[in-house]
């Protein structure tokens, strides 16, 4: 059995302090990445690009997602992929 030096992606829960409507609050998100640094950067970019209401993210904490959280996220992504495939299939039938 040969070992491969491949990076694996895992789910991280990243928490930031953000500004929303002039107030500071905690904001957590889940990101899949091969490193904590990559997850933190991706999460910060996602916050800045996804909502005009959230700004000024300041890193607070990061941890690997629990097995339950990761399973839930993977299940949700599978369901989204199935819905998208169904829509594409229906569009192809038209």
C-alpha cells in the first residue's frame, strides 16, 4: 500500500466579529479547506463579497467542524447538487 502526500479538505467553523448596521457582532460560517489559514482567508473574502450589510471582519476563532456538523454540511451540499442536476435535466427535456 503506497501512501500519497495529498492534502485533504475538512470543514472548519470560522468566527469573526463583523460590523452590521453600525453594530459589532459575532458571525460564524463553515468553510471547507485543506488548512486553517486557507479557511480563514476564504471566510473573510466570503463575508466581504456576499453581503453589503456585513463589513470589517476581524478574525476571532477557528476550529475543525464536529462530525455531526460535517455530515450535515455534506448532506446539504449533496441535496443542492441533486436539485441542480434535476433542473438541468428538466431544461434539457424542453
